[in-house]
């Protein structure tokens, strides 16, 4: 049952990537002016946000399967 729930809402997860890219670019652009600094900071922010979301998903998935 859990696998069915995971795959049924999986298509919505594709919206996360463009959203994180936009957030990262806007955040970096508000703190830096040169394009190289903006892109470098945007990539770092993208990786940080995505890593945090994966970490949170893993923790919630583990908790769900324990309980």
C-alpha cells in the first residue's frame, strides 16, 4: 500500500526541481551582482535545499515504516 501511495504522487515531485532552481537563483541574485557569483551561489543553495529535502524524506519514511 505504501508503494502505491508513493508512485501515485510521484509525478508531482518533478515540480520540485524547477521550483528549487528558481528559489536558488533569486536568493543568489539578491546577494551578489556578478553572474559568476550568482550561479556559483545558486548551485550551492540548490544542492543544500535538495539535500535537506531528501534527508527529511528519508527520516519521515523511516518513521512511517517503524510506526
